């Protein structure tokens, strides 16, 4: 299934937002490292970034699929 232009734009914006947010995530790491049990700052950043991208993709793909099924 080809991706709609809207879906591609949303993904681009989401990935851009995640990348811009990396410095903030690095500042947040000390607050969460004991609660979330990440072994290093890298693991924390990786987990946050992948989680944000997968969550956004999943939501957007579901929305895109629903729109396509309604439009025939």
C-alpha cells in the first residue's frame, strides 16, 4: 500500500520534532533513570525516540487506513 502524501508529511514532521527534542530528553534523563531502569543515557534516548516514532507511525497509519476504507 503506497503512503499518502499526508502520511508522509506527518512522518517527516514527527521525526523532525523528535530530533529537535533530543536535547530536552537528555536533560530529563537524570529525573527518570532510577524509575525507568535504563542502564545508560543512550538506552534512555533510544527508547524514547523509538517509542515516539512507533507511536506516531501507528496512530497515523491507522488513521490513514481508516480514511482509505471509508473512501473505497
